[in-house]
C-alpha cells in the first residue's frame, strides 16, 4: 500500500477507537501502528483493529514507521510537543481538535508547519466542516447565493454525557472543563460561515448536579462585519445532538438544521397575500422534514452517509498524494483556535 495510506495512531482512547480508526478503515487506509503510554490500552486497540505493531515510545515509532501519517488522538495539552516532533521528523500529521490550549503553542505548531510546508501536510480535525450535513448546507448557500445575516449554532448534551458525568475524565483538567474540549466545534463552524469573529458577550451558568463541574451552560455572541452569530452549549438538555443545531438567516432564505435528528429545511419568502399562504408553507416545511428523513435513511442503508472524519481524511490523503493544498488550511484552524481560546478566557468573567 502507498505510504500516504499508512497510518500510525498516537493515543488508544475513545477518540481513536470511536472515531478515527473507523474512519481510516472506511476509506481503506492501512493502520500500521498504535502508540500509547499505557501498553494494555495500545495492545487492546491493536487486537480489536488488527494493527500489526504496538509502541509505548513515540520516538521509537518515529524511527521505525517512516512515511506513515501520524494521527495524534491524545489530550490537547500534549498536542504541541507531539505534533512538532512529528513534523520535525518529516511526517505528515493529523491533529485532533482543539489544536492546543494556548495561543503560544498553536503559534509554535504553525511556525513548524511553515518551516516544513514544502515537505509535509498538517490537518487539524475540524471534522464537522466536512460532515454530510455541513457539506449539504454549504451547497444550498452557494446554490441559492444566500447573503447571510445571522447564524445561531447550538450543541445539546444530556446529563449522561460520558465526559462531563465522569468526575475522573481528563476533560475536567482543561481550562473551563468540558467546554475546553467541545467549544471549538461551533466556533470553527461559525467562523466558516461568517468570517473573522469578534466576541461581543459571553454568559455562563451552572445548572446541573455535578459538584466537579463549574459551568455547564454557555451562550456567546459575535459579530463579523455586519453579520451576527451566536453559540449555545448545554449539558442539561433533554436530548443530545450528534451534530450542532443550526439556524442560518439570510436575505433570501432561512436554513434550519436539527442536529438531534439530522433533518434539514429551507424556507423562502412567505406568501401572506393568500389566505392559505401560511398553511401551504407549513405543509411545505413538513414535507421537507419527511423528505430529509427518508433521504437520510436511504443514505445510511446504502452506505452513502460518510462521517466528517471520513471525508476529511480522504481529502487529506488526496492532498498528500496529489501534492495540493487542503480545502481547510492549518492557518484557518489556527484562527478558529484563537477565537475558541478567547471565549474560554471570558467564561465566568461576564454577567
């Protein structure tokens, strides 16, 4: 198999086993090695995924697995030293989000990438940008030439969220806890839709029962030139969204995406002159919901529903083999991470 389709995974936790390894398998890449400081975890992952080689020493992996893509699935506080070491050694790198937990470390990663950019590629996993749903939304925006006015993005989690409900989970050691792990998702989505973001206000609250959690509700507002955006994250919701809920308001269309059930509707101008205009509009929206659900079911059954990780990994492998730039650059990821860190810094400091 070509080297650009050989993968060495660093980290043998839930991110690797639950998201990255299934995606690599689905695009027919060959995972040749797994590395974790916990040998038992690495060996268990290797057995489950039929990975031939196990390491506990990253330096040894870099010495042996020449030419493989290094896929870093470790906690964010380790991202800078690991990714920089891999790039210095001449490896292409996939880096799980968030990029880092400090702007200084993000800058160090970007600096090293710029030194090596003629030889290597760097991919930061902002996977929702490449999800089936987001690609569809972007297609509608382009086709209808929607001039965006406002975007609202919500991420809903229940009290049983596996990270926030486990008091010993590593996310609680991050700045602002669970928000330090998940907030980057809506930030990079909002930035992709609106452009450069300026933070207006950040509100946070604690409404849940866990005494190890300082804040579990977050609402932030932004502006981008004349456009407005907002982000809401809850860990007290009655239902969970596998993808953020999105409401995009434009001058000629309104796009509503429900991330709890992956239904998408598009509304245009409302005919209020006819007596039945509102009723007809309601039927149209209902039919779109049913149609969206049906199409989703067929896509899943036929294997056409690709995850954001799958699509992103495929783009990355192609960018290496064809020597072309990724559709989402490390520079864009850096700027999204900057805004993410600025919002984190404001949590708990404003009314």
